[in-house]
């Protein structure tokens, strides 16, 4: 399974100046629950915002010029999104894991046509931003779950599953 996991504020904003412009513990909990024990593909800026390899996951960072000098065996640098997918497939040849696409904007755009499921957190918050989650054709997916969370910063989780009929028509 290839999934996409994203949180965005009003206007589909996912970042500002290389940082995520909010801190919502519940959203981080969902991310950790879904991705632990699996593969996470992210761009360099997303990795730099996190600041270190995520524990208990294979972290694949897409970057043309980043060096992997951490010594962490759970961190691999791929030179392209396609290489990241190839590495994921090779890794999955010996383990049964899911692949999660975790941003940023360019990585989401490249992944949109291949994901099976999208885990989206819509945050009811207006923030300044310079990085956005791309539009997608909702008829390609069906909403299978929607869960609202109230609090200081209200948000809702939405899970979209790709329509098999669309995948077959596209093949």
C-alpha cells in the first residue's frame, strides 16, 4: 500500500519558510501511528524541518545534493522520487511494509497519481504560507472516513481511498 499523509491549514498551506506553522499533538500522534514500522518518503526540506531520522521507520529523503552522514541505517538519500520508490520496492521484497509519502509540495505532486490512500488532516487555521498541498481530482477517490476534533486548533481527519474503477480505466 502506498499512502500519502498530510496536514494542511486553510488555503491548503503545508509550510512557511521551511517550517510547519502549527503544532498539534493529535496530528503528530496519527502520523506516528500510521508510519511507525513502515517506509516514509519525504523531501529534503521536510526532513530538515523534522531535524533527524524518524525512529522505527525507514526514512528515504529525496535530494539531489544532501549527504547521508548521520550513520543511521534507517536513513537513505535518494536522488529522485523514482529512485525513492525503487528503494522502497527493494526494501519491501524482504519485509511487508507500507509506503507513506510525507511531503513536501513537490513530492506530493509527484506521488498523487500512484497513491492508494490519502490521510488528510484539514486544520481550521489561517496561517501565512509559501508551500501548498496540490489540488487533486476527488472523483478519483472516495471518502471513507471523516473525524472531527475540537480544541484550541480544531481539525478533521479525512481518509480517501482511490477508486478501483478509476485505476482500471486509467490502465
